[in-house]
C-alpha cells in the first residue's frame, strides 16, 4: 500500500482536501474548539463550528487562520493533523506528498509556517503553490498557453486577483477583504442601524440568504434575532437586500479597485486576450449575489462565475498533483 498524494486548500473559512484518485474527500470549516484549562482539542471542523459563540468560559472555538495566513501555529498543526489522520491515508511504506495553497503576497516566514504545519501533520514532501494560479486551473482555464487569463479568487480571508499566462502569474494583487470582512460589515451595519447585536453565524447567514452587491438586483427580506443593545433583551427585526448592498458597498469597491489595478499593470497583448476570454470568479465570494454583474459593469469585460467556485482551488490541487514533478517545485 503506497501513500496517496493529497492537495490541501488551507482556507481562512474552510479546509478542503483532495486525494489523488478520489477527488475532494473533505470540506470542513477551519475551526478548532479547545479547552483552555487543559489545552486539549475537543472538536475540529463542523463540530467545532457549531460551538462558535455558544461555549462556556473554559472552551474556546478558535479560527487558527486569519487573512489567509496562520495566526495560531499550534492550533493549525493540530487541525491539519486531525484532518489528515481522519482520511487514514498513510501507507506503511511512505507518507503522502502534500500540495498546499497560499495567498500571493505572504512573506517567506508565513510560507515557512504553512510548510512546517503540513510537514508535522504527516507530509513527506510539501509543495507550496499560489492560490489564484491553482484556482484558475481548477476553474478549467488553460493557463499554460501564451495567452492572458484573469482570475478573481474571493475567499474567506483574502481576495487574490491575478492575470496568468504561460503557467505563471504575470501581475497580481492580494487584499485582506473577503468573506469575513463582509460578515463583519453586516454585523456592524445592524449594530449601528438597529442597535441590535448579532453573532458571526447570523451575519454569514444573512449574506448567503438575502445578500447582494449589485444595486437593485435582488429584493428579498428576512427576519433576524439578536440582543438589543439598549434593553439587553432579545429582539427580532426584518432587513432587506438593499440594506445589505449598502452595508457591503465599501468593501466590495476595494475588490473592484484591486481588479482594476491588476488590469492597469497588465501588458496590452494579455489585456486583449482578457476582453475575449473574460474574467473568472472563484472562491466562496463567487456565490455572493451580483458579484459578477458588478465586476462586469466596472471592468467593462465579460465576467463569469466558475462552476463550483468553492471547490476550484481543491480541484486545481488535484490537477497539479498529476503533474507535480514538472509543475511545482518545493519552494524555500
């Protein structure tokens, strides 16, 4: 029994694992619940996410990744170890080779941390690849041709915008505005506007259920419950899509600006290709209503959402694992 190669999309919000020959075998939230008294890991993934905002004092639910990089090394290591062990992949001869993805602008120290966490979780050889490149491959783009491809990867912690050609990144920009910031915008808006305090999970649910970023494209409303900041008692209010559009407007315009910056730095021949081929949105942010319409209006080029935007990076790691010897080299 030889070991299998695995690809890991180590996301701020979710960890997806791709096993060669099997496809995506794991998709769980990047959350770990820890007992502060004993430092013991109590739950990982979906089970731990259920505990966010609902735990007694001695138990904390931690998200060990922040803005696409490791904020808490030991907890990240414990989480990766748990996920890799859960897959039960180790052969008795060798450990698996791991291909792991990271945002484009992280420092070599942050890259080293990601590599070490993967090695300690049981990887024999660890390859690092840049996220937008892997996302573009997973979305079905042929980035190894001498023509321009543009991808906007909106994750949980970072948004990576990149133009790719000949199998590599030509110009790129990475900003720390993505799903988590959107959730926080909604939370703050409701706190300001209605003096109502809601939790992270409620904010995320609002974003997914009635959220939009394109004015006038959606008209839905939903009831939400939270704690009244004035009386301290529970209260229910109704909010609608246009309010969420206003709440997200500022953050989304930063993503649009970032995409414009990348296009401005792109060589003219590749810009011409992008007009023909369009821009592809990947990552969970691609599911946010109206994102493609907004980018199309602002960038004046066709914009498409990838087929399974959340799975793109994990699928891309799978394709790269097949060509790992020529595509990636262990960096640093």
